[in-house]
C-alpha cells in the first residue's frame, strides 16, 4: 500500500491478474459455503453440484477458445503443468522439436531436460522485437520433427506470434502445434480450429481472471493416445479398472481437483465472455498506447518489443538509463506504490533475443481494470527516477 495515497497501482498482470472481478470471488465463496462436495466422486447432491461447477467452467473455456467438445479441456494447476503434460508426455528419444527464441522457462526447462534424454531441439531465432518469421520455421523442419511449440505472446515484450501461419506450416509438414497461451488466454481472440492449434496450454490466473492454482490444456481429438499422462490415479470414473482411463478429461485429471479454484476460473472465463475479448483487448491496447506514447517522450527510457500496440499484448519491457531494473522496481513500489516485475521474467531466452540478458528489464503488464490516470502517474514516476 502506498503510504501517501493509500492505494497501489498494480501493473503486474502479466504475472497474475489482480484484483479479480467480483464474480470470481463470489463463485469461490458459493462453492466453499454452499457446495463443498467432491466432484465426480460420491454421487450425493453436493457432489453432483460440484461436478456441475466443473462442467460449467469447462464449457465457458471451450466457448472462449472455439472448442467444440468441452470435455477436451483438461484442468491443471497452471500453464506450466499443461506444457509439461504435452512435452514430457509426447516427445520420445529420437524426436525433433522446434521452439521459438522467445520461450518461457516453462517450455525451455522441460525441453532442456528432454534434450538430455535424446530429443533434439531447434530454437528458431526471432528478430530484435521478438517476432518469429514463419519462413524460418519452415526451413528448420526436419524429417524427425514432431512438434512445434511456441508462445502465443511473449511475457517479456508482449510480441504476438503469427500463430495461424504457424498452424499452416505444422499441417503442411505433419507436425503438432502446441501454443503456450499463458499470456493471451482471455486477452486475445483464440480459436483453436481456425488457428490450427492442436494443443493449447493456458494459465487460469492471468487474463482469465481465475485464482492462482488454475490452468488448463486443450487436446485435439485423437491425440490422447500419443500423450502419456504425467500422473496416474483415481478419477472417480471406471473404478473397477486399475489401468488409467484413456478418455478425456479423466486421462489427465487424477486426484481430487481444485474445485474451488475451478469455480473461480469458470466465473472469470464467464466474465471474459460477457465483456467480450475484443472489448478487453481494445481497452488494454488503449492503456498500452498511452504508456508507449508517454515513454517515447521521456529522456533515458528505452522500450523493447514491437513499435506499436498492434503486434503486442499489454506488456511493455523497458530500461531507465543505467538504473538497475530491480532498483527501479523497488523505488516504484516504495515511493510511488507502483507494482511491476523487474529482471528476466523466467525467460532468459527472450532477454537474449532482445539483447537485455543478463541485466533484464522493468516490465509493466497492464490489465483491463487499470485506469488512464494510473498510466500517467507511472510516467511521472519514471521521469522522476530517470532524472535523479
Ligand atoms: C509465456 C508464459 N508461459 C508460461 C507461463 C507459466 O504460467 P503458469 O504460472 O500458469 O504456470 C507464464 C507465466 O508467467 C508465461 O508468461
């Protein structure tokens, strides 16, 4: 809390969104106080009510991502778990995988682990603004290539990758396309069919306005036979069998789920559907444009990533002269009540691509509920820090 104003300016939506819409909290309280049962397990009316909460959340997410069958949405605890299911479950020694030079460590670390197990990896470089050229991807495909994994938008620069073009390349070459939508689910339009996405990993706690501990994975039909689950166990279904169910979502949802979190996620996704992704996107673009225009006139400020707002989400990385990003972020927090994230943002590859490794940047991630005035206050604060 800022000691003079009594409020904070929250620009860390790229890490996790806050505050959540009231509907998210209300759905969690409703579950905690009035439902409480274990979904798909016991058969009494509170267990059935819990099952309905989960199904409604699946349906909201399916509607948001153009998924025809909601049962193909698997709940996970975050995007990282969803990405691990795909990468560790699908790739075998001898396979080749392609990824971009802007990947988060939630992709890079499983891939580096798999490299040690005999999977080969090509990182297709991006330009200085973090953009991937689909022709470079096409040229990097090998006969043993099995998967292309790419972040939909960078958590460092906001750079939006040409996913539909990548979907076409994947289809042409018989690859699977896995999209890391941690930064874009709820913030940009996503249609898995139209964009040719086979596997979509998403966070529930960022632009979908769910609580932390939620995320998910869409798996296109017929792929579950290829993807070994990370976890095996009770699903409440087919209890007579000791073998893991082969059908979705149960194949990848062992153990009692995070029902209270999924209740919140379902309400968050419902909020996004009701507001409309296009409207949310327009508002976030306005905030980003306001910041970019203001930052352009500040001496000593260097902004990274695409020049305008069209090719980026509401994420902006910048440096202030020779002020260390961690020092700047601390000053923004302690003196101005502005909350952001400095450093490498779990994405050393992206920082190498844009030339900010190992120093890192200050990252502002704007959100739908931010106000113009907050952006203006931040610009004033940055000017003051730069002028010291
Ligand atoms: C691009 C990207 N991928 C993956 C992740 C991991 O998401 P989660 O925290 O939901 O596991 C993040 C979160 O910061 C991200 O920004």
